[in-house]
C-alpha cells in the first residue's frame, strides 16, 4: 500500500505541473526518488551494477524507490565474509586426467602446488 501511495503521489506531483514543465522524474516529499521515463541500458547498468560507485542504494531506473547496486553489495558481503572467516591464501590446484588403453573412464589426479 505504501508503494501504491508513493506512485500516486509522484504522478499527482507531475500532473500538478504545467505540461511543458513535467519531467516525470524527481522526489516524492523531497525524499523518495521516482522516474517514469523509459529506461536505457546505460541507466540500468549504472543503477544495478556500478563498480565506480561506493553507494549501496541508487535511484531506481523506473518507478518509485531505490535500486540496489549489486556490485557494491557483492564487495560488502565479500568483506564481511573475509572478516568473519579470516583470510587464507588461495591454493593452486592442478588437475591431470590420465586415460589408459581399454579404460573407458579416465583417472583424475588432483595435486596441490
């Protein structure tokens, strides 16, 4: 119900303006962003996967509310996981496949380097 109320408020805000001044994007009550313009791939990418931004939330590409920058969420979760689990050095693994004559299934040998 809150979302519907915000959509109605955003549309009412735009319809209250004279037609030439309608931009179809802005903020409801000065806080919640809205954008009813057709989205572009660039805007979608910047909102949902933006390595250049330190913000977790950005303005939504279409509709009312915020988008989650999934790249920032990923880096925050990686940092939290590393601090909880401790950092261990990566282990290099080499996988070798040996197939002998007549043997239908090859043997797999995994060795650590």
